[in-house]
C-alpha cells in the first residue's frame, strides 16, 4: 500500500512538472485544416477526400501518409453509401436554431409541435390538450443555417420517445413546474412560468393561473412518465394515452409538411419562460 502511494505521488509530481510541455488550442470544426466538409449523397470524394494505397489526400490537397488519419478517412468514406438516405434535404433554415436557456426558437418549435401533434391524436376521443412539455436534453442537436438534412433531424431527436397524453389535477401540474424551477428549465407550450432563485414564482396555463382542482390535459413523451430526468408525470394521473408515434417521426412529418407548403424552418420566442434575477 505504501509503495502504491509513493508511485501515485511520484506520478502526480511528474504530471505537474511537465504541465508546461503541453499547449492546448481550440479550433472550430470548419474544415480549415483539410478542406473537409459535409458530404451530400453524391460528392463524398470531393468533400471528404480520397484514400489510395494507404495514403489519404484531403480536399485541399494535403497528403497524410502513415498514422491513423488514412484509416479513419477510409472508414468514413466506406460508410457514405449507407448514409446516403440521410443526406436528403428536408427543409431550409434562413438562420440557425440553437438551444439556449431560458427559452429559444428550437425548443419552442419542437414543444409547440408536440402540443399540436398530441392534440390531433387524442381529439377523436374528445380529449383536449392544455399544456405540453418535453425535456431539453432529448433535443440533441441544433438546426444549422441553410439546407437542413434528414440527418440533422434524426440526430436532433434520436431517441425512441413516444408521444403521450396525461390528465392531471392542477396541483400535480404545479408540482411539475416547481420541480422544473428547482432542477432545470424544460421546453414548455401552452403555459407561462416565472422562476426566481430556483423557485416557481407563478404559473399560468391558457393565460390563467393554475387551478389546483381543475383537470388539465398534458402532452409529453413516455420518457418523462416514470423517472426520466427525475420526472414522474404519470403519478396521480386521472387519464392516460400512450401512442405508437415517436416524437422524432412526428417532428419530421411536420417539417416535411412545412417544406411542401413552401415554408422555411424558423420559429420564435414569446416570453413563455421568465427567469427573474
């Protein structure tokens, strides 16, 4: 044990003494070193480069011989045919849609579509959605400016999370917003919440303060029903509907419809989430 401690201390001392030997630099992933870009279904060699006899030639003409670079490039080129389907252009975004708190156009777009999609699913049964929310952590990628690929949408919502409807009393809905205030803001639709010092100051649904005894229809995803990100939305539910529609498939269908109608992929913020200082 003593010997192990001596070795550990010696190792730490060596690391500390050599810390000046390393220099860390940060680079944007923009192809400035090799000219590599994002390939479409047909231009992989032009945008990624070519590998011949173990030698990799990058798009800007830089040559890599030996080491791991040619092998990585070879593997990347080999998977391009299998990825061709994901290179389909499904929309055009005039500006990037980037996640940021407390509120942003990307999360608002997704949760508003969740509200509408679940509403359409349960309307034939007479159910009504009043509020919707989903976890921001399930939205894994921003939307780039310009052409938006199928790959972008699949990467943005990669999980098999299914649309669902839950009916809750107002007191339980308020509890969800209180948990959100304390543990991290999520994407919300149909409500306006004010948070200060990780405490819920106020919460309105449909422009009115939450009534503890009223029943509210909530659109969400099954991941949040019983423990996902700490949420247990289904607890005390008065009614419940689980669909077989994944949120990623639903959002993709919405985006395809927008594109077919000539709409660009863009959205807005409206002050639905306020974080007071």
